[in-house]
C-alpha cells in the first residue's frame, strides 16, 4: 500500500499540468445553455437575491455578493419560455411560470415541477401574474385563479369567475388583511379570506364594473389598481384617482408605504418609474427606464432594480439604470454557427418560407475566453445601417482570422482581428443586387477554398455565385442556376463549389473554376435535380463529410452524392438515399422529416437537425447513435435551425428557435500525430461513474489500456481524435485503484503514444 501511494504521487505530479489544463473542460455528455438575458420579463426578490427571468432564461443575482448564477434545462428546469416569476417568503420558494402553463418551484439550487396547468385540457392557459400569501401562490390565469400549496408542492384548488356563461380571464390577484381581490376582464371581484368555499363563484362579489383595470397592489389597508393611464385607490368599493400620465401605466408594485408606478412610452420605447408616497399621495421621486419596466423590486439596502423588457436587469443609479446582465448572445435565434476551440460565432437572422428577409436586427454574437461580445445596431455604429439585418451565413478567414458575415439584405460585413469592421454592398465587385428588390443585396452563403478565396452566393442576383480572391479582387459567375435562387455554399476536397437552389427551384449546383477564378472560359457547371432522384425539391442544407461525400437535407429526408468531378459535370452523378434501421424497421433516412441542418463530427458521424429534434447517425447513415428531443434532453425546442461541431473540443452547438445549447460529444478531429494527448479525468476520482476521455490522438487511433503488469483492461478505437471509456473492464467492473497505462497507435504504427492514468480508491 505504501508503494502504491508513493507511485501515485509521482504519477500525479507528472500529470498535474495536463489535469489542470483540462480541468476547465466539461465532461462527456455535459449540456450547456447559451441564452440571451437582455429581455427581462419578470423579477422577484427576497430583498437580498433577485430572481430574474428573460423569456428564454432564469438567473439569480445576489446583490450582497455581486454574484450571478444562471439556470436552464441543463441545470434542472423543466421548460423554456418564462412568463412570470414570484417569491414567497414563508416557504422560500421562487415560483417560475412558463408561457405554456408549466410551473417550476425553485429553492436550494433545486427545481420542482408542477405540470398541472400545462396538462389541463383548456386553451389558452396563460399565466398573467402570481401573488403569494402565507405559503400559497395565487396564479392569475386565462381561466381563473389556480392556488398552489407551496409547502406541499401541489395544486390546491381553482377559482373560476363566470359572467354571461363565459369564464373570465384574471389579470391580477391580491389581498389585504381581510379580503381577496381579483381583477378580471369585467371588473374587480372580492371575497372574504375566511370564506369556507372560495371555489364557489357565489363566494365572490363584484365590487367594481370596469373592464379596463389590470394591475392591483395592496399597501397597508389600501388597494391600488390601474387602467391604461391612471392609478386609483380603492376604498369603500370606490375608485379614487391618485395618479395620471399622458402615456401608459405598465404595472404597479408595492414597497411598504410607497407605491411604485412603472410608466411606458411606446413611441420612444422607454419609460419612467415613479415613487408615490401613499401617506401624502405625492410623487416623491422618479427615474428613467431605457426600455419597458416589467417589474420593479426593492432590496433591503434600499436599491431599486428593474426587469427591463429590452435591456435586462437594471439597478437604479441616479436618474437612470445601470444594467447587470449575465453574458449571452443578443437573442435566442441561431441561423448560422461557427465553432472552433471554444470560440463561437453566431449569426442572428433568417427568412420566411418564401425566402423573404425578416428585418432581424440582432446581428452577430461572438463568444471567446468566457465572454460574449455583440455586434448589432445597439453596440456598433456600422450595424446601424437599416439594411444590415438578417445574418444567415458566417465564414472565418483561415489565415487572417477575419470574420465574414452574410446579411440577407445588406451585403457583407468583415470583422477584422484588430476590431475594425468593413461593409460591402454596392461598393464591392463580389456582391450583387436583387433583380427585383433594387436596394437589397442578399448575400446568402460563404465559404473559403484552400487558396484562401472567399466564395459567396447572392440570392436573386443576375450572377448568383461570386468570389473575393486573396488579393481582394472580385469575380461573378452566372453558373446556369436561376437568378432568383442561390444559397449557402461549400467547397469540397476537389475545389468544387456546391450550393443549393432554394425556393422550390429543385436541387443543388456544382461549379468548378479550375483554380482560375479570373478566367471563366475553363469553368464547368452542373445542376443535380433532387426530384429526379426521388428527393423533395425543397433543399434546405448541404454538408461535406470526411470522405468528400455531399449530404443533402430536404423537406423529406436525406440524399448523398459521392461522385468524381468528371461524373458530376458529365451528368452521371446519382443521389443515394441512405436506409436506416430504427426500432426494428428499415426505411429511407428521415423520410417525411424536414431536415434543416447537417453537421459532420471528427468521427465522420452526421448530426442531423429537424423540426422534431436532433439525431446522430453513423458515418454511413445506417445506424442511429443518439436522438435528442426537448422531452428527453435539455434541448430547448425540437425546432432545430442549425448544428455546428467544434472539431477541437467535440462540443456540438445546437441552435433552436428557443435558444442555443451545446453538448459535449465523444468525437473530436483527429490529428496527424500524438503530440498533445490529454486524459480526463486523471486521476479518476473514487466513485466516478462518468465517461473517461483520451483526447488529442491521431485520427481513429487504436487505444489499449492495461494495468501496470501489461494485462489488457480495455481496448477501443478513437472517434476521430478522441477515445472514450466508461471506466469498466471487460467483466463490467471498475478497475482496482492504481496506475494504468494507455497505448495508442495509428494504423501503420508510425505514430504511437504511451500515457498513464490513475484510479483512486
């Protein structure tokens, strides 16, 4: 035992650097959310910690510690799309209401789900407001009041309000010392808090007939309510005006003897928050809100915090707000993603079913070294050009590092490594105006070839394909496709440019410039019809795998092109439809599925995104490895728009309509040598049951793990540049504590590696 401990110390010191370098990496199978935080929909507080939510995310901010913690489905939340949050001091629960009626209770870093409203056979099931009182949460919904017993984590009862045989929507709910009050679409109802049967509609009395009221708060013995532009006190069943604005009253909040009035000015997308002393009826203070205040909360130190619909969580600082948001992309949509070695670029844009731009202003988001930087009209002067919207494609110059973004309305943006930004539209020889929309430069695809030339598709241009050469020159090509349709582009191993012919034009195109973009006389063009090969004519995406095969995603499954250039341009190329075995039934790969995105990982496996989630299939497409959906994983939505794989880390970035997530997968890009092999975790802790990863290997290396005497414990083949092991030997048992050897070699034995790992007791 003494010798084992001594050997462990030696091995641990030898591997310390590698372990520390890898310790920041996430384990295999780990999910992480990358969500926006600039559209705060609601906030609540225990007067020290703020519980805040955007429509896609939930996070806490401890003001005393200046500490932010973010949460998502990866951390245990049950859903996405938050509508309201509230806090109950009696039970210390935070109540999170989702737009679909689902409910989570949050306490001690743990989420508890109450799906009762979500599962009800009613529609709509909107939750407008949450009021807490003595361990109960009263949810104002589109069909009445739902009461939750927070301590028991269950639904207690429902109060329904009927008028003319119609169920009334409840906008807000509140109470004073004696009465409950419900603000409905037909006025205010009241019932005694001590009534034995509040579920009976007869227990409720209508005291105010006014269908314009919507917000209610109690301060002392007075109830305050508001309509569109006025605030009233309610005494003796009578409304008395206490405040009036020329704009809109967004909502009311109460703070001891102070009424907080959040005003919104739609014309300027801004507002004011007023503090009214309820004893004197006088506004004693106010401050400017850059956007729209959905909630205002007050901490024990007297600070005011606003959930701003456009700018996030802001703390009052003088006469305005200072924002304290977690880092994240500018919005939830991810139309294109570039990922390499923990650096991520995200394009926020899109188009509708008719390939018409959407005026999406959110630009491009960049993640590096743990921080997000946003490029949009709020942060960068160049992006304030009204035409620079709807970014749908990205490419990074492999030698200079310049990031190129294709705006599906405003041409091209180049973000250089020194921070300067250039805009190319009518001033560039490689952009093309739309043949019907004469102010629109619909750049729709970007890819670099091996010579460092940037290839561009121009949707609706008279010449749909263009190139910007390494020296900055530009050339355009009318390949033979239809000018109203060309999108996306990739360059294969033979320098052939492939792009899709969308909007129902049918299929894909291939273009060969013969390595002479300046000389079109020696070029070749081919169009491959999807429908002629029994594929759906609506092609959505293409990808090149490690065997130089072209994979095609359509509205009705997948096809594969694996032809020589001569076959392609001679019109002799067939599209193969892979057959996959699934649930004991064999059929064409993703038949009847709308395939929206394809990505290839380091093991040549295919990640496939559809409107029904994500699949990982084997290199030949004939076996399903994983399937992820919003129901069985932290995936925020089954509507998958884009998938990209980081070849160095193995992270798979999945962009959905409800947000971006990443999944640490098992495959990485293989290298040409075993120079930087790292094992994680190493040492393997006692009781560890996760996956052990050996990264940095030559492609598809043979990996053997033996004990110190040479007895084989496990053997596998690397997935690209990474081998994975579940930590069990061939008998299904965890190896004994001690040192184990790792032997890795390529096929011809020219690249070998010997390493060590330690299993702890």
